[in-house]
C-alpha cells in the first residue's frame, strides 16, 4: 500500500508514491505487510467461525432445555447465545468488507467498516442478550405459576456441555490474541476483541446460570435463578457498553496512540529543514492504517525543488518509523500565519466562529 502525497508549495506538485513498511511483530523476512494482514484475517475468520458454530449448537440446546425445564436462567443463556451467533455474522461481514481497496468514493479505504460492524455486535449483545435476560429475571420474580423442577437436571447437563464448548472457543481466541502480540496489541482487532469478550462473558454467564439453577433446586427458591438471570443481563449490558464505546471512539475519528504521535512529532522536530511543528493531527482509518497530517514551518531559503526533496524524505521517515501511517500529508506554512489561524474564532470555537 502506498503513502498518499499532497502538494507542498505549488498546486499540482506531487511526490512519488513509495512502499509502506510492513507492520507485524511476527512477520517473517521477505513477507509483505499485505500477506501478513491477510494471514491474520484468516486466523481471525477461523476463530469467529469456531465461535459461531459453538454458539449455534449451544443456543439450540439451551432453548430446548430452557423450554422443557421452564428455567429463566437457561432461557436467558439461550438468548445470550443467539445474540452471540448474530454478532459473529456481523464480525464475518466486518472481516470481508474492511479489506476492500480504496476507491474514488472512499479514498481512505474501508477500514472503518471493522469498527461499524463491531458497534452493531455490541448493540446486538445489549438488545438481544441483556434485555431478554432482564425480562426473564423479572418475570420469574413476579410469576405465581407452579414450579416444576423435573427438567433441571437435563438443563444443568446442557449448561455443562455449553461451558466446555464456550471455554474451548475462548481458549482459541486467547491463543490467537497471544500469537498476535498479547493482551495489548493482540486485541487491536475489534473482531477478535469482540469474540474474546463474548466468549469470556459466555463462560461467566453459564457459570452464573449453573449456580442459580443449582441453588433453586436445593432451596426451592426461584429468587436464586431470577437473580442469576438479572446478573447475566447486567454482565451483558456492561460488556456491550464497553465494546460499543470503543467502536464509537474509532468510528468518529480516534487519534493514533500517544506513543506513535510522540515518535512522529520527535522525528519532525529532528529534521534540520523544519523550523517548527505547528500542528500534528492523526486519525485511525482502519485496523492497520493511520492518517497523519502535519503543519510545519520550514527554515528560510529553501527553493521549491529542495522543499520537494525534503518532503519526500520526511514522509519516508514517518512511514518507516510508524508503519501504520499509510496516508501522510504535509502542509508547509508560515509560523505566524499558522498561529493566527489556530487562535482565530473558527479554530477556538468562540462566538462568531464556525
């Protein structure tokens, strides 16, 4: 993927496109960034498919067991698995659509599709999983119907099998996250992060359902199972909120991490031809892509050819230092004019500004 250029002094002057340096901790020598990213996507797709298959089977078993036993906790878990299954479909769409190449309508590519579908997955967890669990818990507390615990043993067996299946899917997702860089960098991918969150929540939710059903059977008090349903609903709403907030931040234009921004700023300030760095803006445009825009004041006396050479060299240095920076724009400006623009009402938001 090339680094996009922008005119520096004269309209229409462009620097040549040059290759982007690969970004991957585990990339083998000679392996391109595109090949590495495709391999990562394939691994993530397998992880999502494993989770989808597990959730579909588990959802059917929980629904049958919940209806047979009349268990609110088991029905809550069935709704949870249905929500997770739908979310895995969203994540598969994210993996396929986010890697489409840039075109005229979307010149910065489709990387943010990954964040959009992850947001839909978070909404699905909240609406289908959390709300239904709250409904089941409240209904169990307010219902006066006669209890029948005859099917609870079968229900507990279903939950035990679900716990093993969800645990296996979680281990697969954690293994991939560790392979891609651990808890920090390995969970940058919102699709993989969502699978880990879903499977971890599922393991905890199944455990709560087992405890609630077992206590209901032991004490004859439905309040234990209703409490388990309400706890599952609270857990799902919290997870949905966290995932949704992260996806929202990325969709509305989240900046690159401070460490990367600091490296870019330090690199710019170290250039002998740059007198000052007036502004530096960064924005994540995808999982492995970042837009960088810098407004710089050059030292006096540089002719147009020298400015172009300097700009090409600086952009190459930025792309080498921060490989995910695949869209780099430099705006050569006068320091005084840049500071006047920064202090104008339009920039500060004062009355009369835009």
